[in-house]
């Protein structure tokens, strides 16, 4: 019988941290069909991981095709009820996936469930939860330049609210989201025009615009994300962010 849950991790110049992510999937108390989409085949990372984790399926790419396209490569293989999209730098406790699936089973109107994201020291990693706009993006880029920008960022991430129970949101982070496989299929996955950044914003918006279900943030479902934001601090990373934001606003219209 096909597993009720599938998961895809995109590999691109990953370090040893991906071993911890795969251990979390392997140690979960639910069966998971795991796919590794390898965007850096020259490093032989996926082949080495296949020796250590023989149950995984490797989908090698000839080059780096981007985050969205790489995740979409798994679509022809999916036979699950739920599909997990996660980064290689994420860890979680063994019961998490079962609890998330049970919550979605009990709430069939939910299309995507997104968790609370923690830093390694246990502090919260406040990620966006509202629909992106120009001033929210400026808040993220310039949050260290003044109180106004910090307020914009806090509003974008709901950091200024104490959330103790599940709430509907407009954004699900691509570092870890659980989506109904049928909905992921219906959307044909991520929009491949987004190489990196804003593909999760676009996916979230398409779910809501097409009324396929709600996106729910659950503060009791927690993961740890070793997010360094190094890619966003380089000139190349900044330019990639800007290009992706421009593509998003060209598609959906500019919103201040």
C-alpha cells in the first residue's frame, strides 16, 4: 500500500545537516515515502545518502533547476494523501508528522498546515504569515535600520501577537509545509517561474485564490530550522530576492 505521507527534500550543496533531517523522517512514527531531488549531482551527495538511507528515492537533475522546479519533479511519483515539503536544515520530534496529519484529518477544510519555526536555541524564528507586499518586504530587508521597518516586519510575521491556538494565515513557509497531495497535484506544484524565493508566497496565494482550503498556522506543531539567512545577505542573494518579488508583483499586481 502507498504511504499516506510523502516528503521531498531538495539538495543543493548541502552539508551534513541533511542527515539529521532524514533521521527525523526515518524515526517518525508514520511511514514516509522520501524523495531527494538533487540539484547538485556533481557532489555525489544523494548517492552517499542513498547508502545511509536505502529507502529514499533519488531524483537527480543535470543542474540546479531551482527550488520550485525541483519540488515539482516528484509530482509524477506521488500516491500519498499528504505531502511534506521541507528543507534539509530542518529537524523535528518523532510524533510531529502524525500529529499534523491527524489534525488535518480532523479539519478537512485545511489545505496547508504550517508549524511554529524555532531557532536552535529554542527562540522563535518569526517567518511571514501574511500576504507579501512592498512595505512588508522592505521591513524584512531594512528591519535593522529603524523602528518603522521593525514594526512592518513584526506585522508581516505576526511577531507582535501572542498566538496560542491554531489560526488561519495567508502564507506557509516553504522550509516546512504539509499540503494535501491532491491539492499539490491540482496546482501542478510550484510555479516554475520562481527559481528561488516567493515560490511559497505564490503557492499560498493560489491555494487561497482558488478556494482550495485554508492555510493554518499551528503554534503547537514545532520544528527547528538552522536558518542562517546567509544567502539573503549577499549581493547575489539580494538581487535574486528582488527579481522574485518583481515576478510575484507582475503576476499578482503591486500591493503596498
